[in-house]
C-alpha cells in the first residue's frame, strides 16, 4: 500500500510539473521566435501559454510571419535576410566573405561556407523590420480574451449555481 502511494504521488507530481514546465518552455520559444520575426512577442507568448490545449502554439505556428518583412534602412526597399546589399540603392546590409562572397554576420571569425579566416569588419546598417499591422494585434487580443472570457463565464455560472442551492 505504501509503495503504491509513493508511486501515485510521484506520477501526480510529475504530471503537475509537466503541466507547468511545458507551457513555460513553449512561451519562451514563442517569445524568442516572435521577437526575431519582428512580431509582438509578449502577446504571442501569452497566447501560447494561456490558450487551452496548445491552441495558442498552433495558432502562432500558422499565423507567424516569415522573415521577409525586412526593408533597406536607406530607401525602404524590401530585402531578404540573405542580401548583403540593397538591390535598389546599393546600401551594404551585411558583410560578405572576401573569398567566396557568402554573407557573414558581425563577430564571426571564420566563414561557414569556405572556412577562410575573416578580417575585422566595420559595422553596417542592418535591414529594418516593417511594422506589424494593428489588425493582427486586435485578432491576437481577441484570441486571448475569448478563452479567458469563457472560463470566467463558466466560473460565474458555477458560483451562481452554488448560491441558488
């Protein structure tokens, strides 16, 4: 009997722990990914954590932006993350390897494409992220408030039911 109690307590503790840790990890992932994509990271993380049965995570994965919402800081021409220069005005957006021309990031010591040692790099102007539309933010707020409203309504109905008895 005592062994069964210890095992069932362990299972109960594990389930509760996973019910708390998994949503927090999902929220952390969504926050980091949304902020790297120029999206409203805090709102998306809250939706992913608090929407029931991983609906928030699925919603985020379907709706999230790709990385194509970048613009040249000089002329606002749409650019891709792999561009080393703006095709419209020629502004240098990224450094490139002197040996192979592969785009490189600031702070890299070796080119990942050809393994050549990279020289010191002067800072360049990085592409700007185009702002989000407010319509998607309103949709996200509704997606968060509707499940919370349903839970609140159910709580209110159960409280009224208890008071009537």
